[in-house]
């Protein structure tokens, strides 16, 4: 993690600090571990925790008992954008910790995240540590890495910073007042996701002079694909630009697509989180 000196901690070092005699009568049995591994990917670090003799708690982080692990992960297909994760612990409140074993969220396989149970979406997660050992070592030091901005909030903050000082050739129109979204919804007009609305409150349209790329104002945006995608602009090279609104083609909300046929965005190419792509385009002009 940022600011750490020396080699990263190992899971054995973490376990050595929490083992208290035989506080737990026995570790997870081989048959329990086998069932757990069949339900969800079990990295070696997590298996080591479950085979150690301790009470399955590291500070406020409480590992799921094997039967609960099986129950939670057995139902993860219902977790939408986070269905592929391995859920292993709670914060003893409304949050759960999981391992992104396939690197779906972009920070690498095995990264630890936290999410509130009622907000199971990719942009609602908080990065907590690049490995299970690094995360738990931070907790042992009294830190709470989940008390931090979500991935979506971080993306918006980066965009807000880039938009506050745009380079020459990037023209941002003044942001839209939130009442415009209310009026549009009441009038049967366009309804946008929270994150797209936050971007529009920062800039109601962006023009990139050199590339002739444009993000249009809110009043020119329109929904396609049954409301699953909002057409937000155009790029001479990439084509029509659209932003997903969630639960469309199994994609998270607020992902930018480039497509040749705006009426069929499913044929388009995924560019990334809308706020992140906008920030990249602004900084690309700044570096040119």
C-alpha cells in the first residue's frame, strides 16, 4: 500500500499476531475447506487463515464461519456486478469484504474491497489492500482502509480536478442545476444515473477542439436500448458515444461505449468508466 516501507507482510506474520492459544477449538476441517473452494475461489492466504487456530477476527474484521461462507458465496449469483467475487468477512456492521480473484475491478487479481450490503455495485466498492495479508496487517495497525471514497467517488474527484483547470482546446460548458433532472423526470423526459448526473453538474457538455469530439448538453442527450444507454456525444473516429445506465448487457452503470450504430449500442466498444475516460481525454490534451 502507498507509503509502506520494506517487503509486504505475509499471511503467516498476520496469523502470528492474532493466534491466541487455542481460542478456537479447531480450524476448518478439510471437508469444509473443500466445499468452500467449490463454491468460490479460495486463495492460499484465505485457506491459511481458515486452517489457523484463532477466533476468526482481526480487530473489527470478522471472517465468515465456514457454513456462513458457503451460504453467502452460494448466493453470490444474485449480487449483480459483484457476482464473481469471493466474500470472506464483515465489518460487524453493514459492510462486507471480498476478494476480486479475477481482477474484474481493474486493480489486479486478489485485491481486497469493501462494499455496503445494500449497494452491491462496482462503483460503490472501496479498495482496501492489494493482498489479504496487506489488508489485515493494516487493520492490525489500527487502520480502517474501508473508511475511504468508493471507486466511483474517486473517479468523479479526478474528473472534477481535471475540469477545474482545463487545458486550451477543451471547452466545458457550465454545469447544470440539479432541478433540471427533476423537471425532466416529471415531464416524462430523460432520466440519467446518479454518476452521469454528477458529471453534468460539473460540465453540461464538453468540446475537444483538436479531435472535434463532443459531449453534448443534457437537453440534447437521448435514451436508446430501452433506456439502458444514454447517447451523450460523438467522436469523428470512435463514432457515437453512449453511457450505460445499469443492468444493461451485464455492464455496470456509467460505462462509456463507442458505437457505429447508436440504435444498437450492443455492437459498440467499451471504453471504460465515463468519468475516467473524460479525465484521460482532458489530460491527453494537456500533455500534447
